[in-house]
């Protein structure tokens, strides 16, 4: 998702018949997610752990950011297009 601008531009230039799936931790500013959310058919969200300490060890980031972004994404595109693992 760090390359959201590129992803968005690529999708805009690709054939309309293509479908997109993105695997992400959602640990980015929500503005990046917003840029591509409506263009992606399916999101696979990789949450390393629901334990904050373990999550921080794996990613170096705060679990709250990923959680908040997941809730916002669900509101934006619906739960049926999101798989969390």
C-alpha cells in the first residue's frame, strides 16, 4: 500500500476486465488506502497477531493503526470484499 499512487495509476491504465486482489497489513496512512479501495476487488488483510506486543515485534508498528484502518475500509467497501488472516 505504500505504492498506492502507482497502483491507482496502473489500474486506471489496465484493461477494465482485470480484477485485483491486494494483500496488505493496512499499516499505512488511510489516505493511501482510500486512493485504491474502490478499485480493488478483494483485500486480504494480514494481521500478524492481535496481541499488541507481538504485533509490534513483527511489524515495528502499532496495532491500533491497522485496526482503525480495517474498520474504515469495511465502512467504505463492505466486509464481503475483505478477508482477514
